[in-house]
C-alpha cells in the first residue's frame, strides 16, 4: 500500500458500519426530539417544580422511546412475514415458469422430430 492511500474495508464491513452509524444517529435524533417534546409539555404545566418537570421529562422520554422500539419491532416482524410470503410466491411462480418452458421445449423437440420424419418419408 502506498503512502496516503486508504485500505478499502472487506466487502460488507463498510456498509455494516454505515448502517450502525446511521442507526445511532437516528436513535440520537429521536431521543432529542422526544426530549424537546417533553420540555414543551412541561412548559405548558407551570405549576410543576423543577424536580417534577425533570421527572416528567425523563418518564416521557422513556415511554416514547419504548413505544418507538415496539413499533419498530412490529414493523420488522411484518417485514419478515412479508418476505416469507413473497419468497413462497416467487418459488411457485418460478416452478410454474420452469414447467411451461420445459413443456414448450418438449413440444418443439417433438415437432422438429415429426417434421424431420415427414421430410425423410416424403424424400423417398
């Protein structure tokens, strides 16, 4: 390796790192948004003490993050379910297409053989 050149990561390692970084940034952004929402809620409740506002903020953020986690988990489960359904349907379509192509190829061979036989018989 020459000076100043970077070594390219093995296939998949760079993309896996990018996915992890993206996930971290999304989680951080979501956490910050939940925190801002909680602070906005507490601002509308002026009778809360500072300790109470901090507790409400902490509880809101925790509940919001847990809700998001459950929603993402359900989305992942549904995506897995759909993937299974699509793969099963693809296998059926592929099998049917293979059968049709095989039947067509057999028909072409039979027609070619019949035509060849007919030409040979007529040539005598």
